[in-house]
């Protein structure tokens, strides 16, 4: 993995200035290690009868990012839940303009979402965990091989990763229709050298994240319902 040295203004906005500007907290002694933020993900694909209806997200932030997200907030026992509710709303609202960093395609055609809902922030020891639902604008029939899911921050200041194929879960009865294939990124040596060579004050390269992100391909046997929905 290759990381940039600073967080940009877009990520400062997108995650409550949260996941974001993190390198400002890190000693210059460690600058050459390219530290930033990490999010470990689980993604549930919701649906039934060969129709995908949306995603449920579980995003676990690294301990330093978690501390930064709550910097300056009142986390006393009597105020913690209210603070978590406020931060959750801010994070989801700010991610709206970034499509919640979630890109779902049928071939080359992007699939649209409704607004995220049921957001919740909780603690898991030193980590904060954000959960939310992201419903599709309308149910999407499964197809044989054309559906693809990616979740990433485009300029790659934040590493968003599934640790294993098992972290993407087919819910409902979708497992009866589909199998998932996780494809790991395969940047060229030239692309890796380019990512490492970018100086701290370089303008964000919003094509960089996709070079270093995983993708999940759906291989499905369409149901009668999903075939009817196409017609």
C-alpha cells in the first residue's frame, strides 16, 4: 500500500474533518513512512429473489483516526451518546457529495442510491465503528457478470479495505443467486512510483484511489423476478 503524506480539504469535509488532516498530528520524524488513516470494512449486500436493494456498511476506523474524530467533542459519560449522534449525522451529511465513497456499476453505468439512513457510531475499544444503510434508488436485478462494487476515497488519502472476501456478505437469499469474486488492486510499478513520488503539497490526484482499491464482482444466475424486472 502506498499513502500520501497529508489529508486534503475534500476529506476534511467528507469525514467530519475527521479522517482527514490526520497527518498534521504526526511527528515529522515519521513523515517518510506515509502514514494516514485506515478503515476496515464489512459490507452486507441486501436483497431478495434476485433483486439487490442496497448495502449495510460497517466501517471500523483506526485508533488514531478515531481519537481525531472526537477531538474537541464532549465524550463525558452523560454526553457521549449525544455527541456520537451529532458526529454520525455530520459524517453522513458530508459524505453525500462523495457518493458515500461507494461506487456500484452495471457494466459502465453507475447505479444510484437514496440518502444513507440508520447511521450509528459506537466504540470498539480504541476504535470507532460507523454503521449505516445505503439503499438503492430502486431495486437492481442481478445480472450474470456485469455488476461491480468498489468503496474507496478517490485521492487515496484514506485506505478503505475489506480484509478478506468474507467481509462482503450476501444477505437475504442473494447467496442462492450470486457468488462474489474479490479482485485485489494490481497497480503497475510506474503507478506505484508515481504515488510514492507525490510531494506533500501536490494537488490531489482523484484518479489515484481507484488504482489501489479492491473491487467485488458479482457472478449471478438471474431469477425469474429479476428477469421480469428488466423487461
